[in-house]
């Protein structure tokens, strides 16, 4: 009985020892699994954090480029506005100088050239001249005869007379007697015909001034 009890006790202790060992093993495995899961979670969190930071940096860079592009565009627009304002001021000064030119001695020669150009352009026998009151003081019969003589030397025989209409602007408007043909040699028309070339010359001068 005693031997049997002793053997049972030994067996029980062995079973308990095995159970404790198995339990310890299970606990250790569980602990390892938990640590692995925690490390993986931490790694995933770090990866997610880097992804979020990378996305934020990319968004910030995109926004910076957008803002910079907007600033550069606004600077370009401002430069264009400033350039156009400068060009307009120069054209205004040109118009003012032309008005002053109407009172200068050389203005008569200019009108002579204007009428010659119109007479060659409007191929009609009877031509009328529309001009301002200041020009009428110059375009007297004797003056018109000199213009007709100059046209005749160029192979154009025509009659010239002042029209009753008045255009209060420098230069002269040459029209056929029936009004169907005309050559506008007033200041505004001459500027329009040369506007593109004048603008290009002004822009080049402004650019050269900025570079110097």
C-alpha cells in the first residue's frame, strides 16, 4: 500500500512537472508571439508614420510649387502691365510731340509729303483734302500747285482742292471726289500703321535698359 502510494505520488509529481513545463512552454510561446505581434505593430506604425510624413512633405512641396508658380505668374503679369503702361505713356508723348509739330516750320514739308503719298495711293483725277483749321492756313492755292507739280513729275496728273469737311487732327485725309477711295495720312492713322514696329522698338529699348 505504501509502495503503491509512493508510486502514485511520484507519478503525480511527474505529471504536474510535465504540466508545468508544458504550461511554461505555452506561456513562453505566447510571450514570444505577443512580442512579435507588438514589434510588427510598432513597425507598421512606424511605416505608416513615414508614409504620412512622406505624403505631407509631398503635399507641402506641391503647395510650395503652386504658390511659387502663382507668384511668378503675378510677377510676369505685373511686368507686362508695367511695360504696357510705359508703352502707352511713350505713345501719349509721341502724340503730344506731333501736336507741337503742327506749329513748327517743318510741318509744311510734312503736309507736302502726306498729300504726295495720298495722291499716289488714290488713283483718281479729282482729289479732295480733308484737314484741320491749322492745316488750312498752310494748304493755300499756291501750296497745292507745288504739290500738283510734284505729282505730275511722278506721273500723276490730278486736281487737288480742300473739302468743306474739317478734321481737327494733324496730317491730312486724301479722298476721291466720289468718296469711294481714301488714303488716311492723319497722325492717328500714321501711328496705327507703324504701331507694331514702334512697339517692338520700345520693348527692345526697355529690355536693353533693364539689362544694362
